[in-house]
C-alpha cells in the first residue's frame, strides 16, 4: 500500500525554490513582452496602442541602456535635486536680467 508521503511531487521539489529560481533567471536575463492593439473601423485606423513591458533587474536594465528612472524627479531624489538646481539657476538669471533692466531704466530717467 502506498502512502501519500511516498508519492512523487509532480512539480518537483519545493515550489518556492523553483519560483525563486525562475524569478532570479528572469531578473538576471530580462524578459521583453511587446504587443500592439489597433482598432479599425472600415479600414480607418481609429486607435493604436503600443505596449512594451520589460522585466529585469536594475543592473540588467542599466546594462541594456535603460535608466529613465534616474532622470525622473518623481522616482529619483538626485533628479529632483538637479531639477531644483536648474530652476534656481534660471530664476537667478531672470532676476539678474530684471535688475539690470531696472537699473538701465533708472539711469535713463536720471540722465534725462
């Protein structure tokens, strides 16, 4: 008589380890899923949606040249600091221009 403990596991060892191995491989190698959705009416294209999904580790994505999150202020504190520094520089230049224009205007009034 066979007991349940003697039956082989149809999915192999422990499911958690296999899932972890698969996830590790996917993140290490990366996977791309791409697809297009087109809606046509009487041969007139009404809508096109292009979907691209890349699942990879951050290191693998950088290796592939994908690093958009580093420049997104919502996702990167460094990008937010750069954005604020650039805005600060623009505002300082604008203030300097306005002050210069104001001084020139004052000098014209005094010389007249």
